[in-house]
């Protein structure tokens, strides 16, 4: 159970980092852009299938849509169950 909890919390941290960094314009070759790109690379396998199935929000906020809301709710629920 401890390993599942650690993985869930780490993924939750990276996912929240991805969402937070999507609200700020970043230089293409800066350190922050590299961190953002790594967070996107790590979380895309979960987000992209949901994005294909769920409709986007009208006037979506910097890449924050229904898929992201569904993932964060699922993460919070899984963390509450396993941790």
C-alpha cells in the first residue's frame, strides 16, 4: 500500500505542477519550460485518452479542461482510498 500511495502522491504533484505551469507564458529554452515539458510528458498518457473522449470546455483556460478536472478528481479519490 505504501508504494501505491507514494506513486499516487508523486503523480498528483506532477499533475498539479503541469496545471499550474500551463497558466504562465514560459521561454522556449528556459529551465521552467523544461520542467513543464517533463510534467506534460509524464502525465500525457493519462490525460490524452480522456481528452479524446471528453468535450473541451468553452473558452478553456490555458489547456485546463474537462479531462484535467476528471483526472484531478480521480487522483484525489484514489489518494483518499489508498492513503
